[in-house]
C-alpha cells in the first residue's frame, strides 16, 4: 500500500476548490454517460475489489464521487492486466452518469503521442490543446508512453498545469510508480507525487476466484 506523498507544496483536500457538483443529486436515476472512448465493460459494478487492489479501488471511487476534491491527481500503477484501465474508465463512466454537465476525456498516452505528432505535422496545435485542456476530467492511461517523448512531455506538462490550476480532475495510470519513470521530466514526476499514489498488486487466491466467477456470470447464455 502506498501512502499519499506530501512534500509541503501539495494542495490539501480542504484547500482545493472542487468542481461545481452542488446541483447534482446522487440518488436520482442515473443517465447514460457521454464519454468518448469508454468501454461499457469497465464499470465499478464489474470490478472485483480485494486486498491487492483495495486502496486503488477506494481512491478511484472517491474521485468519481467527488471530482477534483480529494485526490488530484490520482496516480494508479501496477502490472499489466491487473485492472488499472478498468478503474480509470469506471471513473469516467460514473462521472459521466451522475455529473453529465462535466466534460470528460479518456485517452491512452500512446494515442496522445500520435495525436501530438499529427497535430505538429498538420500545424493544428490549437486544436490539440483544446482537446485536452477544455475538460473537467482528464483520464490518461499508460502515462509511461511519454518516456523519451520530450516534446510531448513538455506539452503534457503545460496541459497538466492548466487543468490542475483550474481545479479539474486528473487521473493517470502507469505500469510503474513515478520514481521509476526515470526519463520522464522531473517536473512531471513532482506533479504526480503531489497527489495520491495507489498501487495494484497481483490478486490473491480469493480475489482470483471472485474474478473468475464474475467473468462466468457475465458470459452470455
């Protein structure tokens, strides 16, 4: 379990100004989310929590329930196939359902790199910046894809700064913790460390069994 990192400069939950969700009633009938790129399979209802992922699950749910209030940014890391993308997209689905006035963008960092390259080539960087900065919630999967991509890192740092200073929610996933992202710019790593860092470990036997049962139940017919 990884505890939140605070080196004295991080904004606390009490100091942060959350997104305006005052007019939303959670008990109301949920509406269909309109969050481009999210898979209908990845919701909180379909996620199996256990000892190996309990912290990440609790943090993801807290972010979904109160965007930009508790953990911002939220950084979830762990090996492949352990549920990082599931939790990331579950956040998007939940916010899109209960806070439909908020603008959400989910992107895999590999696709962000491609988008950046195409935007440079077509001289349309203004459009690129709007796509990522004009959001209330930015969900970025596999942030390690920015390693060795110096220009994309610089652009993402500026985007991160704009969103964070505007009290917008940022959630990131990676296959390793920030301190192991060795060639990522230290300014980015510092920003990641100012939020909540939660790991996901390989599931214990009980959780593996529960996951298998859930998959069987989800099979059609």
